[in-house]
């Protein structure tokens, strides 16, 4: 690999950013919209990655390792809990939106 190829995929991390280079999605850097400054929804540290990412690379792989270590029954239980949380979130927001519309 030549120096110019390496440079293309090097993420430049500004000094004001919190977090560490392990938080950055360096594999996104060559993509269009892959070098946005984002804040992780899990740890709140700054990271560089695609503009649509909400979780840093470190938190993503930590959560993935925990999930992968679960049995299939535990994964099914976890998935069901997440689906229920998402349903509750939209139900709650649909109700508050409905209440606003009645005023
Ligand atoms: Zn994070």
C-alpha cells in the first residue's frame, strides 16, 4: 500500500473531540458522508463516521460481543424486549401527538 492510499483512509480527529480513535468508524472514511462528527447515543463521546450512525464503533462492538455471547433463547428474549420498548416509544409519542392535536 502506498503512502497516498494510507492517507485516503486516515481519519483526522480534531483535538476538541472527546472519545478515542477506537470510537471512530474509520472504515466509513472513504464513503460519501463518511466523515461526519457525531456524538454516541450510548457513551456520549464524539466519534467520526457516516452521518447516519448514532453509536460509536467501540460501543457497537462491545454490545455485539455481549449479544453474540448469549444463547439463542437469551437473544430471542432480548429482541422481544427491544421490540416492546420500540412499540412503547411510538405508542407514547403517538398519544402525545394525538393530545396536542385535540387542543
Ligand atoms: Zn460510544
